[in-house]
C-alpha cells in the first residue's frame, strides 16, 4: 500500500499487530547474525528488545523527530484502550510499546523500508546501550 493517508487512518490495532511481527523478524535476524546458536539463549536475548519498557523508551526517544502525521498516528495508537494487558508490563509502557509497533506497521505497509530499517536500527542501538 503506497497510499500514506489511507494507512494513517487504519485501525492502530492492526498496524501494531503487523508492526510486532515485523519488529520480531528484524530482532531475530539481528540476533541470529550474532553467532548465538542455542534457541533458549536467542529467546532470552530477544526479550531485551521486545519487552514493552524497551519499546516505550525507543518511541519516546524518536517521537520529536517524527513527522506531524507520524506523531498523530503514534498518539492515536498510544491512546487506544487495550483489550488485554500483559502481566509483566506497566500500562503506560504497554501503550507506548503498542504505539511503537503501530509506527513500524505503518512503515511496513506503506513500503517505507528506509524509515523502517532506520527506526529498528535506532531501537537496537539504544537497547544495546550504543550511542547514536
């Protein structure tokens, strides 16, 4: 879908669901390239990147650099009332993480591969503790 305005109006739950899968794939690829070969170690390493608190930090870090349309999308996704709440996540972090995933879903569905890859790269570096 190349129509950005249509994608911006999409249900944010759908965008988050899609963004979650896309982000997971990027993280799995990143970790598999690290040389770890045991599935349990890969899973434990992945948790650092996909937990709500980490994703919340990242979206807050990049928020001011987003376009107005992207900021509106993030706010709309963040403000959506969740149907369920994970036991191990703070409600505020979970809402921000959902917004992060919605942004990634938006980039994916609008085929903005450069923005998607840059955002994931920023997330990985931030979570790894590397400076930009």
